[in-house]
C-alpha cells in the first residue's frame, strides 16, 4: 500500500529535499468562518526520511484553497526546519 501511495502522489522540492504529500481544506463551525488547511506526507534527503504534518487553522479568506497555501508555506519553510 505504501509503494502504491508513493507512486500516485505528486513530488515537490524544498531546497535539497524531495517531498511527497497530500493537501486538504475545509471550513469549521456553523458559520464557516474558520478555515483549515493541511499538508501531510514525507520528505527525503541524502538517505534521510522524515514524516510531517502541517495544519493551519485561521479566519482569513483567500481565493487559494487553504491546503494549497499550507503546502506552499511548508515547502518554503522545510529547509530551515530540518537541518
């Protein structure tokens, strides 16, 4: 199952890291004011592997789905998060 999942997920780069993961977005509450975005997956660099999950919850409205924005911020931050 892991190999099949790995084969269908898109691949991204973040510095020297190769990243694969899945995004998602939703709204919370009866009024939908809080939005959630997540990016979960794994990253590899020079034989090192890490598993990650980033969740963003806020009330900012944007035209970009929150999951895609969460992925973009994670890919930008990853090289500084893990040395």
